[in-house]
C-alpha cells in the first residue's frame, strides 16, 4: 500500500466509478483498475462492490476510507514540515473568508504582505465566516477569517479588524438621513440578504425572531455585486459591514442602534502544523495591528 494507491482509492470512492476517477486524476481507467486490484491484494480484502454502472464501498472499504483521508492529511503535513526546513523561499496560504472582507479589506493587505514575500502565493475562497470556519476545522484550508466571538476551542487566532454593522441603502432612501437606524425600522424594510448559514443573515433572522416578525426578503443572493447594485437602485436595504458602504459611492451605511461591532480575526487549528508561509502572514498581521 502506498500514498498513490490511497489517492486513487479515495477518488473512486468519492466519484462512485472507475471511469470518473480516471477522468478526475487524468490517468487511464486501466491504471485505476490495476491500482485498486493491487491495493485489495495487499490488504487481503475487497474494497468495492462493482456493478456495470457504479462501484460502492464494502464495509472494509468504508473503514479504509476514513483511515486513508487521515493518512494523506498526515503525509501532506509531513511533506510541508520537511519543505519548510529549507526556509521561507516559497509557499502558499490557503485562506477562507467572507465576500465582503475578501473584496474590500484583503486585497491591499495581501498586496502589502506580498511586497515583502513575493514568493508566497495565496488561494482565497469566499464562503462566509461560518463556512470558512467549518472548512478550517475539516482541514480543507490553512486559515480562515472568522468571528472571534464564536471561536471554538480547537482554533487559535489573532485580531484582524473590528467592523460596525450598518444598514446599507441608497442615499435617496428615507432612512439615509438618520444618524442611526433602530432594528425595528430595519426589519420593516424590504431586505437584500445572504443565503442561510451566513452570519449576517443568521443575525438578522435571530433579531427578527426575538421581535416576533418575519424578514421581508426582496432579494436573497450570495453575489456581492448583485447585492450592491440592487441596493444602490433603491430596491431594498442590506445588513452589511461598514467597509462595504464606505467603499461604494452609490451606497450609504447607517449604524444600527445597539448592534455590537463584529470582531473579525484570522484563525488556524491548534493541532496542526502552521507552515512558514502561514506563520509569516500571521506575524505580519500581528505587527500591523501593533502599529495601527
């Protein structure tokens, strides 16, 4: 049994067929069959029930699948640690974040960091802070932008930025002249919201439930540009971070009465090795916060 055979095994298990696994790994189907056959021979068990159209895991295959994922993760961690012994010559930071932070805050931050470390690349995904935290806990990414007030015990983190929650609207909206907007007034508006599972959407629904009202959803979308254009056109009001309202000339952000600032930070798993590239980015953030 070797690491390549485990990669092939996981591909077949996830895709449900030898053909799909071959397409995914860009190798011949016959090579997939040979690899699985040798793996089964070395372990002395049958891993798949094969039919004409689909291959499903046997009980033994299901046990191996969880072990295989762990072994590959350990292998990648070991490879990363060994490559780091050569110093910070190159690297990659895999970071999950929210669409707003990724669009309005991170670009200049990453550019400033890469001016110091041009050989370090970034892979940034925008799925919302809660989804990013879940992916971090699952080991899919190295670090995540998270809500520090909801940081679980498995994660460590450092502060990134504090952001007020604002009612984001067209400057011509009747509420735009106010210094602050009461939650009751915000909830009475046609709203532009993220999908369920996003922090801002969940926060709104929780506040509406406390008051015994339902959200008046004019538009539900995870597309940030669609959200901004729709709000700018006066078709609804959105709950956003102040950074978005400040960066968009066609929008006006009004603070929400009684809403606590959102404490955002960069988090990583305590039980996993933090590569030199990731550690360099964390050190950069700590240094930057100390001088702000």
